[in-house]
C-alpha cells in the first residue's frame, strides 16, 4: 500500500468523527448531557416496536409537560433513578405516555433526560418506552397554542447551539452540506409579539416533520404500545383503531414525523376528538360517564390484553381505574404548568399485581396499602369521587 493510500485509509473517517464530536459538544453545551449520535439513513430507520414481553416489573408515568424536576421526582419515587439522576431501575420496563411538550420551560431538557435513561436502562436489561401525546402531534403540526414564553426561549437557546454546530461542520471538508433548519420559515408572525419571533422560528425548525428534534426524539416514540397484558395509548383506543392496525399506526406516525409521509398534518387517527391521542371516552373522573362498552369491545380485539392505560386527562384525585379497572388513568397533572399535582406512578409486578406509588404524605400512615380499603381485588375501582386512600407513599 502506498503512503498516499495509507493516508487516505486513516483519514477517510475523520469528517464523521469531527461531526460526532461537534454534535456531542452541542448537546453538552445545551443540556449538560453527552448524547452519542448514530445517524441512520431515514429509509433504513426501523419503525418503533409495538409489542413487548411482560416484564417482572412495569412502571407507567403520566404527562410531564415541560417540568423537569417533577419528571425526575416521578422517576425517583419509583426507584428508577438515584440522587444523581442515574438509572437504578435494573430490568424494569418504563412507559411514559406522552405530553412531554407544552405548558413548561424544560421540554427539551426532558427529551434529553429520557434519551439518556433509555441508553442506561438498556445496559441494565431494562427499557424506557416513550410515547406521542396530543401535544407532540400538535407541535409537529406547528400548533403552539399551549407553548410558554419559557418554552420558546428554551428552543431559541437550543437553536443558537445547533446552528453554531452546523457552522463548525461547514468548515470541515468531506462532510455533506448541512441543511438549513430555517429553510422556508417566515421571519415574522402577524399574530405574535415581535419578541417571540425567534423562539417561534426555532420551535418550527426543530419540531416540524424532518426537523432535527422531531426526527431525533419524537420519531422514535410509540403511538400505541402493548406491554404484556396492558395496552398503552395517550388518549384511548377504539375498536376501529385496532382494526386499522397498531403496528401500522406506529409506522405511519414515525414516517410522518421523519418527513417521509404526508405533509404538515398527522394521519387522521391522530386528529380530532375520537383520535388515539385526543379520546376521552374512558377518562372522565365521573365513572358513569366512561364508555365501558366501547372499552370492552376494544380490549377484546387485542389478544391477551386485560387493561388500557392512558394519560391525557388530569385526574385531580390521583391515578385511578374504572370499568372494573380495565381503564387506568395516570395523568395526575404533576407539571407546575398544569395543576402542580403530586407525582404518582403506576406499578405492575408479575408477582404482586397493580399498585400506585405516590409522593403524597397523606398515605404515609399506611405505607403498605396497595388497594382501597373497601376493594375486593385489583385497584379496587379507584374512582376519585370516593377519595379513598389507595397509594403507597414513597419519599422523593
């Protein structure tokens, strides 16, 4: 081999190494987290996994809405992270049912936090599954009705670092020209204040289909997931959704977010009141208002599934179950941008069934309580109107 050929062989990967270094530099500068990048051509990206084996321990976490500290507290009370925010959950499988975005100022930081936990959990034999909620779908579509001023600023700061990284990459010969993330985005918005323009532009650039944040984080989310005998969805599932195909929905939504399908708007089953991310037929805090017949019909079409676990609708009195505990609602409004509720998580163990873990000191007197005192089995129909103790209190 000639000296020139040897030189080319050694140096041919230098541009990609530089690109990876720049990406790590940008991530750490923005979030304080080193996140290794493994760029994969979009056409080679596998669709999100839909079905998972029943684990020894399953933990479900509700809507997070831009509140990083409350998010960490939810993971901590479940014994999933330590005081340094490192994974301690072992082989536990965690499902976070969506709505990381909107109503708070730490949306991106939560996405980075969850991404790091995914890698740490995998190394320990565990798994963190993240899902699309209606607010993820809205933001990819460019619907920013529930964005906060702090949320816009967080995206603006991220954009400054991201664009700096792109300028650094442009100095390296051998790298493909980086696409301008702002291509086609207007510089002003008639119905917004001028001081919000840059934040809005940054948010559109990051979250629109094929945007760097949408592609990197949201495209890997599930829209529906079956874990053992539980099916997870943000709003709810009807029989018509299941007939359409759970895997098909995951594949199509991921493709849309990656910019491979459709245009600006999500598939129809993610839009409107009866869609999988907006449905509230099983979420009303008044049990008699829940459509148990539609729930039974839907569950009967997924072999082996006993219950549907969903977020989306805040349960003021905490996590609860209706329709003989076949619908379990886990959005407790924990974000300060919602109702500033006390963090609670749902736990399902192979050996001991279902329980709720909470940071609510009301239940400190009875730390071994698993079900409501009047219950016969399971969650004991944990309906909020009864206001009965139902949780296991754990200090964050």
